[in-house]
C-alpha cells in the first residue's frame, strides 16, 4: 500500500489483490485503535489513554481528483457523515453497514426463544453466550459500548460477568458458535457469518431485537492521507482509486460489507443480513464522538466491572 495512505484493512484477499498490512507495518487487527490514533494526530484523544498515530494534516477532501470521487451525489452519506474527523475533511468513511445483534446455532438453541435482548440474562442461557472482548478496541469494544449506553451498567455487568464468555480471537469466537460450545454469538460480523453459512453450519441470524438498536459500523473502511510520507503522488492515486467505484467495489466484496457509494449493487455479494434495513434506526459506532469519547470511557467502565467479579 502506498506510504502516504492509511486504510486500516483487515487481512483478506480480494481477487488478485492481497491485503496484508496497512502503512508502515500496522496490522489489520489494530484497526479498532485507528480512530484513537487519528484523534491524537488531529489534536489529542478525548477520554485519555495512549493514542499515537502518524500526522494526519493532509485534507483528504483536497486530494480528490476523479469526478466520481468528488461528486457528492454518488455517496449514500452526507458530507458531514462521510468525513469522520472534527474538521470534516480529513478522514473518509468507505464502509457503512449493520452488525447483526445475535447469531444462533439452532442445533443447540431455538432462535425463537430469544425475543428481546433481556432474554440473554435468563438462567437457561448462562454459559451459552460468546462475544468478543469488550475491554479492547475493535468489534468487542463496539458491542460492549453500544450495550452500555443503551441498557446501562447493570445489564452489562450481568451479561458479561454472569452469562457470557469472551475472547480476543475472532476465529475462536466464530468456531465456538459453529460447534455449539457457545451457541449464541453476540455481535458476530458479516464476514464471519457468511463463512459459517457457506461451511454448512446451522446458524441463524437475529438482525434486530425490539429493545436494543443494532449498530452501524465502518468495519475496516476508514481512509486518510498521511502528511509527509514517502511517495505522495502514489498516495493520492491510491486514495482516489479506493474511493472510486472500481476500488470500492473490490473492497466491499472482500469485506462483505456495503460501502458508501450509491452506484454499486452490494446485494450481489453482501448477504441480506449485512445490508441496512429501510426504516431501521441504527446506533452509529463510527462517528467521532463515539469512537474517541464514548467507547474509551465505556470500555474503562466495563474493565472495572470485570475486574471486580
């Protein structure tokens, strides 16, 4: 990847294009920390804690050359929503998709027995729920923070302390659900669900529940241009290409998430559960306020809850 851009990709292969690392050797698994690194680069990370990153002084909006990138009508989001940083010009959101609330292995648990998020606290589900670690940046941190702000400390304490087993290994998480060791998965991402279904595991997706909002995520689709890095022209070229219809289609196909352009038919490769539902209100976990203040603060509170058990 050009040295002047930072995409924070996950590790995947898109056709003949192999994505393994972000700029300067940053691993894709570090993506959840990228917004906080960005905050430091743009003037400090609200909520405290360590946050380091390259200098993000270049205005991404000023590097756009292609009409299909600069034309506001091709994007599903407004300019304010599309650019995530406080200046509204530097950090471009390429992905915007929902995360299913639950994924259930129906050989072990009847999905119809879960009618609300509060049902997860029932005694019969104790020891049957898995999730990603809510105390670290990434999918687990997103899910834990979203539950905390919507349902409060008492619910989160009961769920994570009494009912749920967490892991920092996404593959282990998906494997637990697939094999029924923990047949209820909280916040399994679309790519993991797609793999489970393709492999023939009897999992069912619960996209929404009436008493909690599903979340909207930027997944691994946040792009910015690093000032002062080597090969600035290559960085500019890549930034324009990845935001173009061709580039963003390749990226979306690999991630199994819908991107933020209107001129791409995501339904060809994104499963139904990975597409936003019309009329559904989602909790956005990728705006600047959530990523730099709400999520770090709630993760700290959840760490305290887990430490006290």
